[in-house]
């Protein structure tokens, strides 16, 4: 049986991926306001760093291809509207997305913006494996695509 990659599935996998050094401070339900996940750095002795992550699930509707290719825009918009402080070392921002949406976001979000905003992407595949893309990876990914 194929797993359904909904928002709850994405949230659980991202939490598990970050669990060694990041502790959940806030986890919101589907229709609550605010970022889906707010985590604090427990490996940092000052414990001042925060990770704010917005997650989106995969669509299975008839128009799912179009929805899955644009869902990252909604997540990015929600994340940007919740940014209060852009402090390079205090806050990190992330998008937890299904693999198809993550690939599109990596191609479309300018690496300069990702670097400035400390934006990370967590790509979750159908098996539940998480791949983390840092701002540096945006540039690598975009330069690979332009060569092809």
C-alpha cells in the first residue's frame, strides 16, 4: 500500500530528521495560525537559535501535478509573512515539502534570497527519507540545472 504524504507525515519526518540537535518548542495542528514547527537548538550552549518550519503535503487530486508544483509558493509566503527578525545566526527558516515540490522550489527560489533569509528545504520522498538542502545547496542545484 502506498503511503499518503500529507502535512502530518511531512512534519513527523522533518522532526525526526532534526531530532538529535533540535527540540520542538511549538508544533501546531493543521488549521492553527503560525509556523507548523518551531524548534530550538539544544546543541548550542546559548540555546538562542530557533528553526521555524512551514510544511505542506502532497496533493492527490486530479490536478495534483499543478498543485504539487506550486504548493511551495504558499508555504514560502506563509513563512515570509511570519518573519519578524532576520538575524543570521539566531533564526533559520525552513520549508518541509514533498520531493516534487522541493525540486521545483530549489530551482525557482534564488540562491541569494535563500542565503539572506537562512532558508532551508526539507525534501521528503515517498519512503519518508528526508534530504536537507542548505542555502549553499540552492546555488549548487541551480548551477547544475543551468549546465544541463
